[in-house]
C-alpha cells in the first residue's frame, strides 16, 4: 500500500447533528416542566414527545455524534434519549398492571443518579462553550430539585423545579437554534460564548 494512500483521510462532510439533539431535549424538557409547574396535566402530548423527539431523536443524534468521533456528545445525547424513554416507561408500565408504580423514594434515587451523571458532563462543558454550561448546569439543578421533591413529598419544590426546568429547556433550545443560525449565516449571529 502506497504512503500516499495510507495518508489519505476522508473529509467529514456530514451536517452537525447537535442542534437536533439540543432541540429534542429542550422542547421536551420545556413541555414536561410546564406540567411540573402546574400549567396542564401529564398527557399523551408529553409522553409522545418523550418517546419520539426527546427519546428516539436524541438516540439517533447520539449515533451520528459517535460517527463524528465526538464522545461527549455521543454519550450525552444517547443517554438523555434513553432517559426520556425510561421516564415514559416508568409512567406507562404500571398502567399495564404487570409491574407496580415506582415509589417516590425510588424516583428520588432515579433522579439523583441522573443528576450525578449530568454533574460530571457539566464539568466537561468547561472545555466547550458558555451556552452548554448553562444547559448542563441548569439540568443538574433540575434533577436535584426533582429528586428532592420526590424524597420530601414537597409539592412546592416540584413547582419550583418546573420553572427551573422551563429555563433549562429554553437554554437548550437557544443553544440548538443558535448553532443552526450561526451556520446558515456563516458568522456568530447568536452568541454561544465559545471558549478561548
């Protein structure tokens, strides 16, 4: 095999999948937390978003990021896609009568695990940009607020978490759309606070 052939590398010409993942996460998060804040009951709209846009959409993005050799994004998007699918399963499986519903304490531990996972990813954002720091930082707060609400049974904490979650989701929506707009205009129209 010639050296010229060995040194050839394939140029990645695929699109950036991250905006799709951020939007799937952000929009689903906003809708669920509008429920947590008390604006409407948990219904099929939220569950459908959790299965398809927040769930399957982010898993697809995670696979696309894996192909781009982006370990952070592949781990984050795939994991949060699976988070949405497990959350929907936790809501729907007990309705089948096959398994009992999870206790508030069990849900508190579930949310705590996701909060710890998100906290480690938050540390990784300090090598990325300010916008992602806001998304992941507010997500850590959201998971721990929701866990505390389940552990204590404090309904006010769940409402507070709902408003904080709306902020978290909107920050993800902004970050995803900013990436799209900046790419389309080939300059920074919407700042992301890139790290130096």
